[in-house]
C-alpha cells in the first residue's frame, strides 16, 4: 500500500514540475499578439504646415 501512495506522489510531483515547460511551449507556439498601443509612436508625429 505504501508503494501505491509513493507512486501517486511521484506522479503528482512530475505533473506539477512539467506545467511550466508545457506553458512555455504554448507561449512559444503563439504568434506575437499586437496590443493597440504597439504601433503608436511614443511621440506625436509633427503635422506639416500648409503654406
């Protein structure tokens, strides 16, 4: 009976330790998403003066 609890504990620890690696694979597989502020410049573009 102790062997069963030991194996269950080892499996649980292995699952918990593998979660960050699984998360990295999903994040690396996604294309980079653009937030609305990504394309906007930090400074406003000066407007041309019309003669």
